């Protein structure tokens, strides 16, 4: 099947959260604010967060994410609290989708002020279940730096299997040193 023919909703829901595609004008402003509020923590782990982006750069990034969503190259969702409508973070089925297997990788980041409440675990669980049961992925991977214990806790709580640690696999977010990557997966 051609992935362009897949019916992928622009919104998913959990008990507490709404996950929606970044398609509304102005999403860049709220996402940019969350990046600014969480910059210190994001900078430690994510290459995109080495410098603060402008609101315009964030808006462009989100519009490109929406284009990639429509092209079925990746599926980024913005995460909002159902009650307050606060923006919490993002989770995505991201680059490296292999439609022949089919398999994908899930990535995520959270606004620091919302961490510790189980929101990201809830969002990633929803996205993984959607990927396995609706898109019919046979394998979903999560990769994270071995020392990023908060990020590692998510796949571990959700029953992903730690397949191994790839030593000297990547550069740190700032590019200054080699890091080890923990490699988790869940299969169907």
C-alpha cells in the first residue's frame, strides 16, 4: 500500500491529553515559548536546541512538519492538556520510517514545567499503540542517550525492550563528545 493513502487522523486523544498535528497558524509561538522555558534541559540532549530559535524559525519548522505529515514521511503531534489547553511538548513518528518492514522511530520532548506528571509516557503510549494497531507498524524504536535517565524511563515504563547500548554511537547534543545510545523496541 502506498503510505499516501493511509488515513492518519490529525488528532489523537488520551484521558488527559490531546495530540494534534501542527497545522494551526500561530503554533510556532507556543512551541517557541516552551523551547525557551525548557532551553537548559533541552540543550543537554537535543541538537536542535543548541541555540534559541526565533518564533519565525519555529513556525517554519512546524509548517514543514505538517508537510511531512501529509507526505507520510513523519507524524509530529503537539501535546496539549485537555482541561487547561496548555502546550506540554511534542511526540512524533519521525524520520527513518521504513514502509517495507514497516517500522519507525518515536521521538519526544517536554516543556520542563510539565515533566514528572506522566504526560509524556501517556502521549508516547498513545502514539505507539496507534502506530502498531492503526498504521500497522511491525516494529517501533526509541533511541536515547544512555545518560538521559528521564527519557529512558518512558520506553521502560511502556514495556519496550532494551535491545542494547550502542557504544560511541553518536555525538552529544553540542557535538563535543561521543555518547552511547540506548536502543529500545516494541514489536507486533
